[in-house]
C-alpha cells in the first residue's frame, strides 16, 4: 500500500503549481501544507518548518483565514489549524462554478447572441474526448455518429444517458456488433457497408453531429486533432456524410452480392478510380485484392 507523500515529495511535485493555479501564492500554499502536516501551530512554528519568512507567514495566514483555508483556534499565542483538503477544494469548486455562471450571464448581456460560424480546432486526446462527451451531454433531439466501435465505446455511458432522455440516434458503425449501441428503439445502428471494415482515410475519422446545429470531426490517430463548429454549411456536410453512409449500409444489406459482382469486394473498382496512388497502395495491402484489369 502506498504511504503518504513526504515533505520533500510534496514540495518537489506539482502540488505547489496546482495551488498557484487555484489562486494561492507559493507562501500561502507552503503555509497551508505545513499546517496539514502539523496542526495546531503558531506562526513562528509554521515559519520555521516551512521556510517561509515570518512576516510573509503572517500575511499568508491572514489570506488563508479569509478563504477559510485555515482557522485560528487559540489565543496567546494564536495557533492555527488547516481546513480539510476535501472541504477546502469542494468550497473552491463551488465558488468557481457560481462565479463562472454569474459571469457568463453578465457577459451574455454585452452583445446580442450570435450564431458561431467559426471552425474551432482542438488538439490532444483529452481535449477532443472531453468535447465529444460535452456535445453528447447537451444534445436534445438527435445524435448522429460515424465512428469505430472502440472509440464509441469510450462514450457509451454518455450515449446511453442521451438515449434514456429521448434523444434519437443514428450511428454508422465500424465494427461488428450493432446491438452494443442500440440502447432502445430510438437508436438506429448500421454496420458500415454491411461489413464494418475501415478502408479509406476518412474511415478513420470520428464524426459527430448533434441536433442538426453542431458538429465535430476528429482524427484519433497519433496526432489527435478535431474540428468543431456550428457553421451551418459545415454541419449540413457532416450530416450528409453520415446520412449517405446510412443509405449505403441499407443498400449493402439488401444488394451486397450484386454490388460486389458489379464493383468488386469493398467497392474496389470505384475506390481505385478515385483514390490517390498512395491510397490505392494502402487499400490493396489492407484487403489483399488485386487492381481491376
């Protein structure tokens, strides 16, 4: 079982940096940490053990007391105790949420609301997946997705919660088990081209459209990036992409044998006619097919 961090480990970690991000000075953070190690304590004892100069210790204690991070519990001499970390951080989180909500309302009055026509870029796995989760979370009417099952599985809880609140879903799936994401009869799930195999570069993208007003498309390979927008033509384009893949899934499920006979497995003849030489090479290597004669 892991033990508590030592003083050296705490001061050598990112704890002080994180305290600064929350608005504490380094001296305030050191004083609070010292009181966590040993309470109650006088300003002299805190200064001596935290390597904070005595005058700065008094200033830090006053500031911390105003934030309810420390509490004086005796007189002559005054001794202090530290608030519990859970209680302190919960209070900060609550104050921050309240402040952000209030500020958002006040900022909204500065100018009339305008529909955002910009395309925003997100970088990094965490930022991209947090945005995907947020978009699914605010959906009210519909969620349309084209994605691989291993990626979609990461957001399965959010999708189920959306389905439970009545959001309609249309999912084109790269995978083999449509039932995994068919949470109720309002969830329509189709296996891409009836086989669920990823062929081209676009098949490795994650595409999401919600309520026909907002979309995100992401490349989730080594360099995780995404584009997100409410721009109406771009949202319409994303919806059209998913809609046409749904058409193809239905057509393949009914006429797959005839389609293979006409165009080759995996629409080989059509793909080769429109792919770049590098894409053709990748396609042939992945499928083991020969180029059409």
